[in-house]
């Protein structure tokens, strides 16, 4: 009798907790809003770059750091963010990341010096790295397996895609009608609202496998990549053998070697090197690292070309990116269907070739170009190729890994994509700056020199993407059937 009474008491307590729990839609809204902010800030700043350069007196080569400061710290601390959430609690880390992100956005929005803006963007990246991994884990903990969870994850994915897709348009609107500062300041009121919703509605949960954090690993990989990127940027004015370039280049490589040494020795490494013994994981990450190094050119240099050479307003430039966004979505939707017919390698190679070909076409920039004749068609080709490429590569990586490692493999892919893009952008911006300088010295007008520099960057980017596409043959033959 006592046992039955105790069982009834437990059932009542369970029912009470369920009634007290936040409604599922509230949890979904809070985590999706957090993910939207993270993805939005990857792209929303692009259209504001020319206005930022004018407002803070940044030089052409220095603009890349407004993007790279965010990308490098986001990628470097992304895996650490996921581990911290498992150790300290996902809601707690979500709140900490969101608060850090909002404070850094405020600091960047009121920055009066270039270094203050770049530092704020770096801190933003750390906040995003804490925030982003928790959104999906909170979501899966809040929804039981089945159709409800599937719909919730679909909504989360769509909101993330919308953040990236709408970045150009939102950035254009804010820059055009308010100021470039509002592409950062807008995160503050939105962040406060999401923070209140998260405190009220998000449930707390933890993972049971992580006991310690590999903070040295996160610091080393971020510092190594940033130092290496700085060294590459210095080559435009000091050459590859000058001390101003050579010292940071060698220093960055040394720090990255130290990162690998730490990963090999620590008990719970940030990036378990054993995973790279799995051919599908190592080859897919290599492909994504290289192709991403070229693909960042599409958004960065087209933004500068449209505003600096064609003299489009920020709003018009943002609107011009809408066809690119639709083309990426189309490629992403087509990829799974084509993979079932042709296999992962073929579809991935097709996407890479389309992107590389579009970049060669896009390299024919002129000072008197038009949207329809110069930007639209090659842009659609590049974007369609990018959409077709990513899904097969991600599929190949995850099919060879143990189910318990799927989350870690996905995190590695995101890290490879972001680090590759940041490093590639440094190389391409250096190529463009060097070419612009030489054309200006030769007597070209400003518009002619800029168009020539951006064209050179696209041509180099096409070669980088083509190299990554050729590396698709490294994917294991078994991945060919993953799309079926």
C-alpha cells in the first residue's frame, strides 16, 4: 500500500513538473532566436564594410579583420563551447554566450578606433561559439524523439539559413537608413529580449561525458590561425621573406604545432586526433577547409565591387545578393536527390566545378559593369555550386564515424569551414591589395585598380576551389552510396 502511495506521489510530482515546464514553442522560439543572431552576424557586416572603412579610416587590407576576427574566434572556440555546455549546463552556457555576444556587439557599435571594433568582433565570436552549440542540444533535450523533434529541428535549420540569407538585406537596410554601427547595435535589444525569454523558458540539462575543458587547445588554435593570417596579410607590403612577414608566419606555424602536441597528450582534447584516422572524416574536413578558403570571396569581394566600383548604395548591394541566396537554397535542396542517383563524389565534384567556373566568370569585373551582365549570372553559378557541394561533403564525413561521435564530427566540419574561410580570405585580400597597389602605381583610376584587384582575387579563389574539388577523390568509395 505504501509502495502504491509512493508511486502515486512520484507521478503527481512528475505531472506537476510537466505543467510547470515552459511550452515547447517558447523553447523553440528562444533557441532559434539565438541561432539566428549567430548566423546573421557572419554575413550582416559584409554590406557595411565600405561604410566602416570610411567611418573608422580602415585601409583596404584591414577590412578583412572585421570579418576574420569574428570567424577565427568563433571557429577556434566552437568545440570548446559544446564541451562547456555539457559540463556546466546548456542553459547556463547559452545565457553566458548570449550576454557576451550582446555586450561585445554594443562595444563594436560604439567603437571609435579600428582596433576597438576588431577586438569587439573577436569577443563576439567567443560569445557565438558558446551560444551556437547549445541551441541544438537544448532543442533535442526539450523535444522527445519523433515527428515533433523532426519539425523542431527543421524549424531551427530554416531559421539558421534565413539568418545567413537575410544578412545582406538587413545589413543594407540598417547601413542605408541608420548607420553601419547598427549592424552591431541591433544585436543588443534583440539579445536582451532573447536573454529574458531564455531565463524564463529554457530548461537546464547537462551531458555526462565531459569532465574538463581543453581551454589551452582553444586558445592555441585561435592564436595560431590569427598569427598565421596576420603574417600572410603582411606579405602584401613586405614580401614573403621580410621579417615583418616571416616572423608571424613561422610563429603561427609553431603555435599550431603546439596545439597538435597538446591535443595528442591531453586526456580530453578539444579535437581528438584519432578521429582523423577515419578516412571519411579526414578527407571531408580537408575538402571543406580548402573549398571554404575560396568560397568566402563571393560575398566579400562582390560587396566591395558593388559599392566601391559601381557605387551602389548599401541597400542596393544587399538586394543584389538575394538571387545568390535563392541559388544556394536551390542547390542545397537538389543535392540529396542527386546524391541518390549519382553518389556523393559526383554531386560534390559537380558543385565544386560549378563554383570554380562561376568564379572564373566572375573574375571578368570591369569599372563599368552592370548587375545583369556582370554579377547575376556568375553569382548564380557560384552559389548553386556551393549549395551542391556542402551536403555531399558533410554526408561523407558523418557516414564513416561512430554514431556517438556524430556531434563532434559536425562540430569539426563547422570549424574546418570557418577556419578555412578566414585563412582564405586573408590570402585573397592580400592578393587583391597587392594587385590594386600595382595597378594604381601604373596609372589606373581608382575604379580600374579596384576592379582589377577584385578580379585577381576571384581568379585565385577559383583555383583554390578547384584544388578542393580535386580532393573529393580522397573520399572513400563507400561514401558513394550514402545519398541513396
